[in-house]
C-alpha cells in the first residue's frame, strides 16, 4: 500500500467522529424536546445543560474534522 492511499484511508476513518457528533446532537436535542413537551416548566432550567451538551458534542465533531484535514494536507 502506498503512503498516499494510507493517508486517505486514515482521513476517512477520522471522519467517523463527525458521524458520531451528528448522532449525538440528534440525541441531545430529541431528548430535550421530549422532556420539554412532558414538563414545560422545567425546560427553562435545563436549557443551559442543553447548550453545554451541544457545545461539547460539536467541538468533538470539529476536532474530528481537523484531524482528517491534518492527515490529508499536512502529513
């Protein structure tokens, strides 16, 4: 296997983290919406946790994209 091919395979595997981030975001917002419909009075109190979970999950997805781009263009 050539080094160029291995580089692209590694970058493709690094992109699986973005798939996980997308699934995580759907899970976070879906569960928040379900809980907000069941108990609207508690929804405001959990909004900070929602934003924190969104930020952490999105940061992991962006980190995965960064690793893939580094593998393609730097290595």
